């Protein structure tokens, strides 16, 4: 039916071999997924869990807290400048714009030391 030259047969066998090896590799990877660490390290998530000292934190540190934007960060800094360092975490609620919901959201990420 088809007549191939010797060189064409060699190329065809080579291409079929490559296809077979590729399919075998694909199947092997699908059947045997790579084994990795049980817990993946996520640098961004780790940084988002670090505690922030509200008595020393700068504007850029404060805006990393949930529900604290540029305006509230500035208010916290202004409050510290006017009244001194916070003595209790709960004193943060004295800053205009920080209510119970915001405080509850950030209380685990703030510290006084």
C-alpha cells in the first residue's frame, strides 16, 4: 500500500519511539505523583502571621493588618504621638475608626512588646 524508503522507515520508527516514550512518561507521572513535603512553606503567609508591635510599628507595618488601611494607620500613629504608647491592646479601640469588629480581626496579630 505505502512504500517507504529505508530512511523514511528509520525516521518513522524514531518518531513512534519518541511518542511511546513520551506517553509512558506522562502515564508514569500521572500514576505516581511527586512526593513533596507534607506542609508547604508559604513565605507570604508566614509574613502575614507575624506579630506587629503597635507601639513601634510604622505606617507600612500597620497597613499589613486586616481592615487597617492608610487612614487608620495614620490615626494610630497620631494617637501614639498624642497620648503615648498603648498600655493594653484594647486601648487600640480608642482610635477613631477602630471598633469591636476591627479589633477582633487584628487582636491575634498585634502585640505591645
